[in-house]
C-alpha cells in the first residue's frame, strides 16, 4: 500500500511540474512529516544523557523513514521548488533533509540550497546550519559556528575556521553574533554552551 501511495505521489509530482501547478498532495505529505519530526524533537528533554538517548531513538524511528521518503522525492524531481510545493513545503523538505544522516543526499542538494539562499527563499540561519552541519559530517571545519555537539554534558562548538573573524562571517550573511546564538542554544537545550571544553 505504501509503495502504491509513493508511486501515485511521484506521478502527481511529474504532472504538477509539467503544468507549473502546486502539488498539494506532496505539500501536505511534507508538512505532515515535518509535524512528526518536530513533535518527536519537542518530546526530548532532561539532562544531556537523556536528550542524547532520545535523539538516538528518534534518529532510528523518525529520521530514518523520513530520509528514505525525501530521497524518493528528490530522485523523482530534484529539490522541491516553491512553485511545486509552496514555501512551507520547501521549508519542510529542508528541515527533514537537515535532520537526515544522509550526507550524499545533502551534497546533491547543496547547489539548490545555495540558490535558495541567494534568491532569499531560505533564511541565513537555515543556510548556515545546513552548510556547517554538512562540513562537519564531511570531517571539515565549519564556517559560521552553527554546529554544536553534546560532550561531557555541555553543548560544544564543532571545529570552526578562523574563530577570530567568526562574527564578521556571520554578519556578512545576516546572522547575529555567536554569543547571541550561544545564548539561544542555552535557553533551548537547558545546557551549558561553550566554544571549547578547555574554556
């Protein structure tokens, strides 16, 4: 039944794309997947160990099937456009992609993400999060200081190029200073947020 549903959505995607129409069914599916993603994340709370266990379970139960589905969507028609699924549909696809562990899919989507940022379809916050998380996943230092990892009960910034000029780079694409971003993370996760464990 799931396979038939997927085939129908793929066919509808091609038809909608051909006629330049919004694919409401695909948009609704993406929004439902995003709602499930956010509900699962909202339920993760507690100390660092409890949050880590929750996120690991969520990765298997929620992110894995969502990743499978967004791969199918991408393979059928590329990165969804605002014209095809609406701005909220694009935002939903992006969020699901952001939470995926599929580095290969993220690399394929990078040109579309960069174009969306240039065309002001995507926010600086979303763009920097995506770029930095992809770099970290590839074993490279991040650019904007967006990625933090849980270590020793704290949120610790992932390796970042040229820390001295970090705020200049952040400002150049419309991001607030790193201190402000770290304060937001502390409020969201209820954990100490640091640039380095040596601090």
